[in-house]
C-alpha cells in the first residue's frame, strides 16, 4: 500500500513539474510575442514629417497677415525636403485669375514664337496715358516685366493670337486652361471668370520652369528666368512676379516665385486681399517675413 502511495505522489510531482515547464514556456512565448509586436508597431508608425526630421518647428505664417490686418494665404515648398509650409490651406487650393503673374507665361510664349526676338526689343508706346507713370513710354520685355506694364503684354498676346496661345496653354496645362473667346485674347488673364489658377498650381508651374520641364526652348526659359530676378546676392537669388486682380471685391494681390539658397530651392505663392495701392507692398513683405521664418534671406556666415 505504501509503495502504491509513493508511486502516486511521485507521479503527481512529475505532473506538476511538467505543467510548470509548460506554463514557463507559454509565458516566454507570450513575452516574446509582445516584444516582437512592439517592434513591429514601431516599424509601422507613419514616417515623421520633414519638419520633425529636420528638427524645425513649423512657423506660424498667419501672424504676418494679422500684423498687416489683411486676409490672405501663403504656400512655400521646400524642394530638397519635399515639405510645404502654409497659411490658409483652403485658399491655397482655390483658383482665381492669375492677373500679372501670367506675364511669366506670356513672356515664354512671346519669345518662343518670336513675337519679340529677345528681352530688349522695344515696343512703341501708343500714347494713351495710363494710371501708372512707368507705363507711359516705349519699353521692352525686361522693363515691362519689372514695371508690370499691362499694355505691353496685351500687345504680345494679340500678336501671339488666340489659337497659338490656346495651344501653349493646353501643352503646359496652365490652370483651368480657359482663355475665353478670340475677343478675350488681351485680357483673359485679368478677368476672374476666364483663366484661373490656384496657388498650388502656381508652384507646380514654377517648379517646371525651374527644372526646364516646359515646351519651350532652353534659350526662352533662360531669358524668362533672368528677367524674373528681383534680388541677387552672393548668398541667394530671389525670382518672382507680382499680380493685382482688380475684377474681384476685394481685389486680390499675388506674389509668386522662388528662392535659391543653401543649395536648395523654395517655391512660393502668396495671395492677399487688397483695397488700395498702399496695400500692394504687403504681398512682398509678408512673403519675405515668411521666408525669414525659415532662416532664409539672411546673411550666411
């Protein structure tokens, strides 16, 4: 009898030991699974934004508009880091007429079609006095771009003609591609209900211009890039074009272009509600302040 009891006790001890081993193994497997899952979870996390990777705090670009007491938007694209900085995303995706920012496109087509042979060929002023004194004289493509001389670029558009202009608009895919009828050939970019483009589309167009990815010769592209230069220092080159849409209430001001600095390119598109001529400089100043928020337009040591 004692022998039987001893064997039963031994059996139970072995059973408990086996269960303990089993539970230990199961426990280890659970712990290992948790660790593995945790590692997988870390790997599966979304990639950090470029601002996080760069350790750059996203600036509050909206405060510059508040300082001027104006509504508007700005979009800046850091091409090296593939990152956008912006204020008012909804407005950056809203299409409006390009106004005089269209002079970039108009100049490209005029040069490509030999409507003007180069940037210094002069067109004679028609003698009609206009509200901007700088417009009331003979001028050339380069100076007219700088002064934003409307009549000069209207002459170019008429010489280019409706069919050729529409062909180039379609080839480039500029904005909504609408230029109205033949009667609108010298004002379709100034009318809110015809040609329209968003700030985002402006930046895409400027990227293609910078990269030479447009249906124009390299000579044409190089000339237009050159007349776009607003500031050039040993540290940076700032290219751009302003625009003033007067067929909306309130009027809307544009400033678009790109900055080359630190072996990088920053494309920008700014819009601003404007009531009077005194509001116009704010388009440029807000853009400059926003670029400075990114550590740009400053002296490099």
